[in-house]
């Protein structure tokens, strides 16, 4: 592995043989694709540690509904940036970036390989790319939040779709906080929110791996995952978090599964309807994830699913990680 140096804008990789490793690995893809297991396996092979890039796994107590790996499933690999925020705290990508960069830099300085894993595309980019966030205007934010309270996120999302279709595609209509932020950026900059996102310039020497599962199988996996969450006690988890202020949390209360269960507890739907809507909403979200990641030409896509052998998936991932790709590890898709 290359000797650790401070984080800097991406440059061509240093020369190295086939066994040379990049400084950072990121495993991305849709929910239920099998990212977490691959990340653990890679960390064990590379002498690395896992860094979470799933925005909802940052919340304490949100374990079942976010499919957070149990200590046993982590197989002795240290995991970072899990259970960071209380459910009452609003998520902040800028704050996450600060935390993630500190962890990545610390691991690199210790000679460990950071293996980032998660399906929150903006959080992945905040961790590994050169990225600065637009400022904020409290007056604009306050007005938009008042509109959100009065009219709901669907109305604001429709406005965003007219102003910035790409941002609307990437943000769930139910995610009122992110819709408000996107509209705020549009208003104060006069440009689409997506125009504020950086180009594909890495802050670290990074290899990004995407796990692709055929859509019919992914849909079936999502339904099975939701069934298992219910069986594992998701309703009890939400009850506990509700007592801790989950309903007041602008971000956590909108998480897939949690939002639907809260609606059930409020008498807005039956339990079966809440479960079915969780499946539908998660499938829609998975399509948005795939669309987001497919736009990044640096991601090397690997076939997942039942037709692929886990050992072969790991082997192919390691080959990509250890290859230098001539002009650098982010040179483009495999």
C-alpha cells in the first residue's frame, strides 16, 4: 500500500505493481445489493476498516430499519460513523464531510485502508470528492420551511422538478429537508442545485466499486428485507425511538420504514399497508440510487445477485482495487 500522505486533490496514481493498493475504496449501489458484505470482505483482505456512507445509519438506535450490520456480521472489522447522531438531529452533509474526512485521514495515517460503503450518493461524494457546499440564507430557509409545514413536501418537490429536474430525480419527494435545501440553493445562487455539485474530481486516490443486481431480483430482495425487518422487531424499534423524539426529527422521521411505521402508529394506515408502502418506497428509492451512481463514470460495476459467486465477486473487486489503471484509479469504468 502506498505510504500515507495528507488528503489532496486527485493526481495520477504512483507507479506500482499489480499488488499496489489505492488509498481509499468505496463500495456503492442500491439498497439490498450486498454492499455491506463486500465491504467487510474487502476490509479483511486489505487490512482496512469500514467507513459508513449511509445517511440513516448515522442515527443511534436506527438499526433494524437501516439494515445496520450486527457486531457478528462485521466479522471483527472496525466500523466508523455508525450511531453518531440522535434521531432529533437534522442531518448535515457538510458536518458528515468533516467527520468522514477526519476518519479517512486518521486511517491513512495509521496505514489502514478506508473502505467506504453506503448508498447515499451525496454522502459518498462528500467523503471522497473535492466538494464545497453553497452558503445558506436564514430568511430564505425560514420561508421555505414555513411553506413545507403548510403545503407539504410534495408541493415543494413539484416546484423543484420544474426548476431542477435532475435534483428532483435524486431527492425523494418525502425528504422535505433536502427539497428545501435544494430550493434554497436555487434561489440564492440563481442556478440549479445540481450545478453546485462538483465535477468528478477526487480528494483521495480512490477506487469506486458498484454492486449491480438485476432489477427483478433487487425488487424481490427488497421485499424479503422488509419482511425480515418486521420479523426482527421494527415496530418495537420505532416505538422506542418515538419515545426518544423520532417524530420531531426532520431527517430521521422520514427514513424508509420509519416514516411508514410512524404513519401506522398515528392511525393513518394499517400495519399491512405500512409494510407494503415500505416495500414500494424502497424500490423507488433503489431506482433513484441506481440513476445517481450510473451518472458517475468512475464507478466500476460488478455483477451481484444469485447468479454471481460471492468469492468471485470479491476476487474481481480485489483485482480492480489492486490494479492501477494506468492514468489513476479513478480513470473510468471497467
